C-alpha cells in the first residue's frame, strides 16, 4: 500500500480529541509488540496475511462473543439500560481493520479476503458513470487519486453482524463526482456495481466460497443519500491506499448505514429513475432492506441490534450500545423524515 497525500481534512469526521493520536499507529512493530503478536503478527502487518489457524483470529477479535441473540419471550427489548458503557471512540488498530473483513468475492470467512486477495490487480482501473446524466464519463481512478483534494475522515463503521470499528478513511465526497456528470431530473437513485472478475475473485467462481451470491455485487442509494456530504468515495485508509481486502482501489462509505451498503472495488455507477436491485436484498429480502440504516431499535431477524462488539485496541471485543444512525443522527435524520423507524428492514 502506498502513502496518500491528504490535502484537506473534513468537519464530518469524529473529533481528533476523541481518537487515539496518529503517532500511535505509525510504528507497527510497537503495536504488534503491545498486542503480544510478535513475528506472526508482523507478517500480517506487512500485508501478506499468512494462513494462520482460525483460533488465533478468534482470540484476537473476540469471536467467542457473537451477535447478541434475542430472547424470544415476547418481552420488549430493554434498550434504555444499554446506554452504558459509552461507545469507544478510539481508532481500531490497522492490523485488525485489514485482517477482519467481509468481502465474499474472496471468501466468506473473516480471514479469507486478506489471504485470497494478495495478488489482486488494481491497476489500471476505470470507473464508468452514466445513466440519467447529461455528461456520462469514464474516470481513471488513479488519476483521480493523484489529482483530487482528498480528505481524511474518521468514521464509525458498523456491520450488520453487530460488530463495529473506528477507521480513518481517505477519499472524496461522492457528490463531487456525481455533480460533474450533471444528473437529470429523472435521476432518483444511484446504482453501484463491483468488478466482475472470477479469475481474480475466487468467490465469484465458486458458489460455496462466495456465499451463494449471484455476482457482480450491486448496491444502491437514493439520490439525496448519495449527494449527502457524509457519503464518501474511499481510496485509502490509515494514510495509505486501500488494500484489496478493504475494497481497493475504490469503495463507498456511508457511515450511517450497515457496512454491506458500502460496496467495494467499484467499476460502475448509474443514476437511475427506479430503485435499483441490491445484492443482499435479492439474496434475503426478509433480512436485508434497501435502506439498511443503523437502528438499535430494529433487530435483525436472527439477532439484536441494540448493542455491538466494538473491535478496538484490546484482545477481546468490547460490548457497547448501538447508536441511532451509528452516531450520525443529527446529520442524516432529516433524510428519512416521515418514514416508519420500525420498517427499515
């Protein structure tokens, strides 16, 4: 991963006073030593991600603490008592963020993407933007990375599986890309598509390895969501370009939504008139809705969303309360005025 030059910072990220200082993350060896990982962890930090026993990662990431299961007694969820402890706002160590991933194109286990994507080719890479626009275009992603005024934003990241991280992303607001193609009045939604390359992405070749998904992976936003200043087109993290397992070279980040909405390795964006299909909604519509906004009061059919396992600095994930809109309620709640908060799935 190469270093990125960050030309500006954003007011939309978490306060720098709330997170671990950047200096803590510059010396990877010190981090690994502090975590007790030694030489084995050093290989991971270098991006090679050797095939370690699953038990090692289970202890590292607290896998013994799975999603909080609902007690099916008909009793309403006692959400108010989950306000303590307060959410952890420190950065998730980089080593964890790049080795604990959902990217089914490279396998369904959390360790698969780092192991199976090490030879993934991200150059050259182009992004097509078209549909209901006046000026359809094809963007050279690496020219964009080298020329854009990139911003670093520390966003909370919340997976639908009830775990979370705090990550310093680097990118450009999605609205800046969309404004250049001049959306027409018919553009009501924005559809995204991941690269389809079964030779590079083994999960696309094998239904077993790829979780039974019909690829390519597709996602979508309403146009006002896509134009919101929090929606970020990400090209880097932790001061460097994205690693393949995290969606290189270009991914979406919508921090108020569950992580599966933040589609990775994007090659195509279409502005469309009707709500576009989305991969997880196609696969399991009773579990994954189009909006998928983080909502502690709306459970997944198979587990509670009232709290989350925060993957932070310690060896065991820390249970903490889930925040409405993942903590971005003040910024985005107006987008959903009048919607039934109980029906976001």
